[in-house]
C-alpha cells in the first residue's frame, strides 16, 4: 500500500488540469481539428472550457453535423440553432469559414451569417450549396474586404454597382455559379493580387477576357465561346481539361494565343483542336512564332489527327521540355490519301523530322530497341537518329521470331556489333535481361565499351548457368561514373 504522504501528493498531482492551462493558440489548434459538434461539446467539460470554442478563428459547417441527428431533426432547424450559437457567442476574428451542407434546402439566416463574417475580418471563405437551389449572395458579401481565398459553388453572383473588387484576394474558385461574362471579367480584373484561378462553369458563357497581372495558375472547365488571356505575364500553369462544343464559337488564333504565355511551365490540354477550334492539320503551324522557353511539362489528350499536330507544334516550340504525357482516347483509324502530286496539296509537311533532337530522343527511348533501330529506314534524316540514344534495353522483345529464339547467340552478336560500330555519344543507362541467352558472347567487350561511354545505371540480369556463373570482367571496375549497379547470376572477382 502507498504511504499516506505519497498518496496525498499523488492525488494532488492528478487534480492539476494541465490541458486547460495550455496556451490559447495550442487549445485553438486542438479544437480546430475536431468536428464542430465535438468542439461545441467541450463547453460542458468545466467552467474554463465553457467558452473556449467561442474564440476559434476557423469554423466548418458540413454534412458531418447531420450524420447522427438527421432522422431526429430537420437540417434547417438544426442549422438555425447552430447559427444562433455562433452569432451570439463567438468573439474575436473569424478568419476561415466553410459552409458545405448538401441536405440544406432552405437558406434561412444565411444572409445574417454573411453579414456577421464581413464584420469579423473573414479571409478564407468556402460556400457550397445544393445544385437544386442556388444561393444568391447578399450585398454584405461584397463588403468582405479582407478576403484572400474564396470558393463558391452553386451561387448567384450579382455585385452592387459600387463594388470595386477584392483588393486582397489571392485565389478564386468558382464552380457552377451564375454570373455574366462581363461581371466575371470585372471580378477578376478588380482583384490585382489574384494568383490562382479555377473556373468550372456549366452555363454557356460568351467571350471571356482575363486581365490578371499576378495570375500564376489557371484551370478552366466549361462551355465558352472564346477565352482571351490578355494580360497574364506570370502565368506558369494552364489547364484546359475539357471544353464542350458550342455553335457559332469564335476561332482562336493558335499562334497568337501562346504569344502572351511566355512564362508557361505546365500545360494541360484535353483536346487541343477543340480548344482552338481548328479542324484540319493545315491550320496548325510547324512552330510557334514565339517559343515556349520555360515549358517543362506538357499533357494532352488526343482525340483526332488534328490534336496530334497540335501536340507536335507545341513540343517543337518547347526546347527545354522535360515531361511529355499523351493519352489517346477512342479507336481512330485514318485512311491514307491517294498517291500522286495532285493529291498532296494541303497535306502537312514532315513535322516529326524537324523536331528538336532531344524530343526525338525521348520518343525513340520509349520504343522497343528493335523498333528504335528500324526508324533508320524512314528517311535519310532518320538514318542515324538511334545512334545517339543514351538509354538502351536488351530484353526478350528482340527475339520476336522462333528462329531468333533457336539461335539467340547469333542474334545477340549482330546487335552488339551494330551498337559498337554505330553508336555515338554517352550511354548513361543500359539493361540486359534475356533468359534465352545461355552463353554470354562478347559481353566482356560490351562492358568495356560501356565503361568508355560514361555509364551511370547498369543492370545485368544474366541467365543462370549449370556449371558456373558469369564472371564480370575487370573493365567493370573502371566505370567511374557508375551510380546504380544490379547484377544477377554473375560473380565478381578482384
């Protein structure tokens, strides 16, 4: 049994309410991570906790509030009660507020909530309403002068004539809102600090001109006749994932559209020909008049032949591109045109051969080794393109016929001979993975060849042998640039 003195001191230590004595910012951080209903229930813990939630700078009202009581209480009644508590008890600034309740059909008291937020220095506001009943923003909403981040869904935006924009707004996300093109242009242009813009508009819009000197990211999904990026000198990320076809749409000048996007780094197009309303490959230039010198990532979804030439033009106009991703949708089969000079007028030139060397290298490296070498028969320009590839992979795809599989050693010797005699420049990555190869002819010579090509990544997956393992040659130890080495079914001797 514990001595009386120790028992007493133990009870004294356990009675100390350490949680209540935490700094205010720590308590707020804990409460903000709880669902609002649980944060409100902390008021019954003790007198000290009764009004702790009242000074929270961030509040979220979402569907979690209705999960347990939806069958007992209607959303409108419950919402009114919670709103009454917030309006009457909350003290201090409220910098972030989220309202997202799909079950709410009547918007009673929300105007009072917006007015309350406008007087509490709201900076980050998210309002999401039901698609069946769009909420019309009250005049007090446009008085939220401290707004920095704004997300609206299923709202009707109609600002008063005296509205001059949000001077502090940094990001704007509009989804399925009702707003005219003119008012949308005004909202964007009157937000001088706007850096991120997301528009998902289901209603058909007219011409939209965007003037945003600090805009860095623009993501658009919807139905619009014409988009003009007039003044966006800092725009680095542009995403046009999908655009529905519109009758009587205005045709966009393909080259002129990109002239104003000199800082672009990441471009995503769902179907380029639809975005710029071009129907034939002849309408697309070989290169843009102003190259995209900063473009590094390019994603495009190909739905037709015109999309392919859009991609080629943009790739050829981007000398420093690093990442290209193309997705082909549908099963397209194109009929070759009749031969003869009279039928060749209007056909696009050989754009593929005029691509930058680094772009051609990327294309060839994604092909199987055999197909990459076969491109040498396309034309004189392509005869030696494969000879400078920096990455190679010898695997079972080289043995396509049964004859090759019966005589793999002969085939391997021919391939190695071609590479040894024709390749130019460095080989940074090489992989050998052939199970049919029971003997390892000329591999010693080939590894010596790689040691002189600045090899950095080497994979040797040799077939197992019954008598002894393949012994790596001494030239493997002079591969001074080697960073990654994988060797299987082989031995190393110093």
